[in-house]
């Protein structure tokens, strides 16, 4: 009887400790898994067919012929958990050099929402007159933000 009572006390203590430790709020966590920068042609396409081989070949053509490009799309795979109810923010920071000009910097942002437990794909587009005047992009960095808290990032080699 005495051993049973002692065992019950220990079980109760572990249960209370588990509830206290388990109920603490978790900090927001997030990660940017993958970033695919893709040139867009004058019709806004990154590929002519769904084939990945054709997409890579078409991207090579666009890379070599800037006059055929209308912009750049960043396809971003990301995931977050434990975040606030406010929308998260994806941000792309770009560094580049236009001919005969000083280095340039610009930022493209987009609000995103966590819809499920799985990862998400979102696309940020940099196009139009700003893209044409920006010049060659030398480096990029993609970040995921919850308010003013940085959750995750991916960056190019030259960043």
C-alpha cells in the first residue's frame, strides 16, 4: 500500500511537470527551404513547356538574351510554425549593377499566410521598368519575417 502511494505521488509529480513544461509558448520558427530565380520572357513565361529540361534550356536562352526578358520571378518554398495571426512577409533583396552606374539595391516584399502544416510555394516578381533600369543582378537574399522577427533566409553565393 505504501509503495503504491509513493508511486502515485511520483506519477502525479511527473504529470504536473509535463503539463507545466508543455504549456510554455513556443517561439515562432520558420525556414526558407528553396529559392528558384527564373527569368520571365516578354509574355511573362518562364518556360514554353512543363518539362524541367525545357525550362532549364529556355532559362539559358533568356539569360543569354536580356532583350527577351521582362522580369525575374523568385519561386520560394517556405514553412513556418508558431507564428502570430498576422500575415508573414517574404522579402527579396537584390543587388545589381547597371552599365556605367553605381551598384544598385532594391527590395520586393509580399505578405503570405500559413495555411497548413506543410511547406508552401510563393512567387515574388520583379519586372517592368524597374527591372529594365536595374541592370544585371549580382546577388539576392530571400527572408521570411513574422513582424520584425526574422524566421528564415536563403541567399545567393555572392551575397
